[in-house]
């Protein structure tokens, strides 16, 4: 099932028949509590929900941020409950290695008081609560973002994560078991303030996307050895947001300003190939990888547009491109201040066939096997938070 979190609650959708299995409304009471799923915010005329991020925890729970209520809603596939957080929680990540949910909160809508919190035993049926991570350099108020590599079919334990600080040319490496700082990796030599990261276990590399400099000039990505923590150097002239395929064999970089998607193969020995360029004017918002249904051990990628009505399909092994049209306009960026992904693209797991991408007023389910639109579900306004739940 796809769980879609939108302004009128939560919809649970079965993708094959495109059926709405359940609608949890904002006014529904939480199990055993008098609280509602989305209590009416003071000063608001209508009772609406606001969500920013959600994660699947072992197909048992979904944790979803409610930034204006300073809490997480925990959906127990059968029931719901809440956990209080610091103010304005906006980003979640589930670290399966340690069964922890990581939470980035902004403190206020201007990001003035950011914090990182962790919920342990996230998949257990216990009373959940948050704990703060140990601040890097005794400072919480500079946290801009964090990155924890996802587990894969070949890597099932992740030891370290990365914290990014605002306007700071460095990466703060943290031990996920102790949630404490291990090392500061300086990027000062390359004048790189990190914006986003990706990781491949082939060679053990981090790919770091740097913010543009003060003149607006784009900087190339940096490659970092995750074992030695040495900066190897620039990734040629490749820039933009990095994504790595689940098998680690492809680096896909999206440079929104130039309309470029750049594909680079990564060999078993960790050798990074030359980029293959795909020119697009879609201003890609988000990518999702899907297994190829025509080639063994290969992946395809689907991209959603942050400005237009089309989606992009790319066969990574050949570079073949196909457009999937007429998916309506995305939520305007001005109405999605939480991150740059104003139109998400969410797949149905490592071996799944379906993807979902929302528009301003509808949900579109794509068939990854046939590379085409499967169906549209209408009357789902402002629902840009989507989670896939398989069988528990």
C-alpha cells in the first residue's frame, strides 16, 4: 500500500487496482486518547493537516512529522499515537541498522533553533520518546541537515552518519551507535559548503554536492573516501544533487540550473566512469530507482518535475530516455517550504513495480514494468508526503 499524507488526513491506496483502502480524517481520535489526528491549528479556519516527512519502520509503523504541532504521528498500520518533538520537525530518516528514527527540527519556520533527536527501538511496541544527539562542538544551533547511508541488499549495517552545519565547509562524522561526533572532515581547501550527499559501498565513497559560491557559480562535487575520511578531490566537472542506485553501480547527478542529468557507472572495484549527459528542461525535483524488468541486475530511474506536468524515465544501462506525460502541475514551491522536493517520486520497495508521484490535486501511480501511467486518483490536494508499506 501507498500511504499518502495530505491536508485532509491520510489515504491508504492499493496501487494495482488504484483503490482507496482507507481514509483517516483529521478529526479522527487517536487510539485510547482524546487527541485528534490533526487538531485544528489556532487561527486557522479549516481543520487541515500539515506533513513534511515520513518513514516506514519495518512495515509495522510509519513515523510522520507534523511540524506545526511539534510532534510525530506514529501510524501503527492498525492504530495511531503521537510522540512530542522539538519545535517544527521537518525531516525523518529510519536507520534500520540501529532501529532508530532520526529527526531534524528547525525550532521555528526560519530555522533559527535547529536540533537533532533520535527515537530508539523504533519498531518495538513500547512507549516511544525522543533523546537529543550529543551536540557537535557543543553547538546545536548550526545543524543544517544530516545524512545516513541507506542499507542495501549487500550492506545491512551502517556505522557512521554525517551532520552538515550551516555555512560550514566541513562534514561532521558521527557514530550512529553512540550518536556522538567522531571526526571533522574539512572541505576548506575546496571552499565547499556541503549541501547534500550520496554514498556507494563500491569503493566506499561519499559524493558531496556543494552550495554555489557567493557569485552563484556552481562547484563540482567532491569525492570522499569513507574509510580514511580523505578528500580524494573533485568529481571532474560533475555538479548537482547526487543519487546512487541501490546496487551502488550508478551515480546519478541532477543539476537543476543547467537542466542536466549526468549518469556515471561505478565498477565493482570502485572505479568511477565518465559522465553520460541527459539534457532536460524538467527541473527535476526527486528521483526513484526501480529494478529493470528487462535486464537482470540493472536499474532504471524515474524523475519527477518540480515545475512541469511530465515525468522522466531513464534506462541506466543504455541511457535511453522516455517521457511520461500529462501528470498535472506539482505543488508550487512557495507552498512547500520544507525542502527542494516539491514533487516527490516514491517507489514500492526494492522489488516493487509501482511508483507514486503527487500533483497539486491528484495522485499519479506509474507502472515501472511498463514505464507508463497506471492511473490517477483525484481530489487529493497538497499531499507531497508518500510512504510505501509492504507486507509486515
